[in-house]
C-alpha cells in the first residue's frame, strides 16, 4: 500500500475544509477492491472522519463521504463498526426524513447496507419527533415507513425516491422484533405496517418490488402468523403474492372463481413480473405458507395450484420451475416441507449495494 494513498486518507481529517473535500473526492475510487483496506489504517480513523463529513453542508462532500461508506459496507467489520453507533443511525434516519435533503437516497442505501448487521435493531428504540406535518409518530421506524409509502415517485422529496428503504425493511423483517413490527397495528395511524407495502408488489420500480417481496417472505418465517396473514381481511396477503405470478392465460371457470377476487378476470394485458428472482421470492413465500395444513388447505380452496400450473408452463427458468414443482407436490400430495429453511436462496436483499 503506497504512502501517498495513506496520506490521502489522513487528509480526511485535515483542518482545512477544502483539503477534506479534495481527499474525499479522490478516495471514492479506492473504496472498492484491494485498495479499500487503506480505510482500516489507524484503528479505522477514516470511518470516524467520514461519519463527520456526511454531516457537512456542501452536497459534494456529503455524497462522496456517503458513497465511500456505502462501498466499504462490503466489509462486515466496517458494517459492525458503523451499525454499533446508535447516534449515527439516528442521524442517518433523520437525514432521510428531512424532505429538503438532496442526498436522501444515498442515506437510504447506507441504511439498507447497515441493516445486514443485527445491531440495526436499535432502530426500534429511536424516538425523534420530526417537525413536519407528514410524520405523526415519534418512532423513527414509523417515519421511515411513511417516507417510503408517501414518498414514492418523489412525492415528498424531489431529490429522493426512497426506493432502497424496501431493502432496509426486508432486512428488518429477518429479525423477530422486525417481524413483530410489520404485523402489529401501530398506534399513531392504526394501520398494520406490512399492509402499506403490499401495493408495491406490482409497480415499475424493480428495487421496490424486490425489497417488498423479500419483506413478505421474511415476515412469513413467523409461522404462527400465517393464518392471520391470509385470512385477516385487514391484511389479505395472498392476492399480492399471486398477482406478480399471474399471466394473461384463461383458466377453467371453476378455478377462476375460486381465486381471490383480485385475480379474477384479469384480462389479456396482464403481465407477470419480469424479474425471475422476484418471482422465485414470491414462490418461496407460498412454500412458507404451505408449512401448516390449515394454510395448505386454504391455498387449495383459492386455486393457487391453477396459477402455479400456468406459471410453470409459461416460464422457461430452471429455478422457477423447480419451485413450482415443489408447490405442486405440496398442494396435490399434502406433503409438508421437511425443513422450511431449505427454501431460502441468495436473494437480492442479501447483497451489499456498491456505488462507483
């Protein structure tokens, strides 16, 4: 490792702001690959410097510092170091909820990457009353949910889509505390959080579709909630799993009218999700729902087999077909899966986002 590069990293805490700015700008390209190790020098001093730089006012400095931190999250030790700083997690969250924040989407990517670490659960304990009419709860996780739902298509912040919060929610749902949050009615608006996400299973943004699909799947690891998920009219999960799997094919009349109302008479212009991994994730959600006999019987009553059969015929993808076969076996033979964990795969929500 060259001394010049080490010196450049040390300039991140120079007294003169202009020097810090130049250093951050030149270090972005070294935050990936073999050179990234330089940021571990001097007991990770540069990470502390970068956390300070994201709080500066100049947009270029903030975005360069955020980009470096995002890329360095490829290293678990860096994630652990940042995620353990609850004060910094609070700052990131508040920056996302600042509707004038020009770098909000970069903050969401960093937060999503940090959610790979178990320490992200401290997010549920952070309470901040944001001075804005949009946010009614003092729980920061509620405000982040409101950003995601109300801020789609830059409706809240012209600089931000908040799409990457879907990956953040997907990782929160890996934890018991997260799963409980998504299925519990919140006092501030009397809405069950996961129901706010379901409408995004069929939108244009692939990032949102993928993150929401993974959030649903992870939430379904709480087997005791399965019946509530599919039979509680206030949640009504099943149609939102099936719609991305359904195509324009005509079904037998009996099958058609046994389907959930949302899937009946879809029309010739109905298209399946174009992303094979998202389809796989939704099928894995169905496999999880097949864990109990009660839910398997419900899936049969709702003609889920008919949707899966048409999907199997229409899609030429080995992973999708393999999962379809397993669904068919479970629904036609009433065989419970030996081990629910076997259905897991390396989904997109498990990846670290890097920025060049």
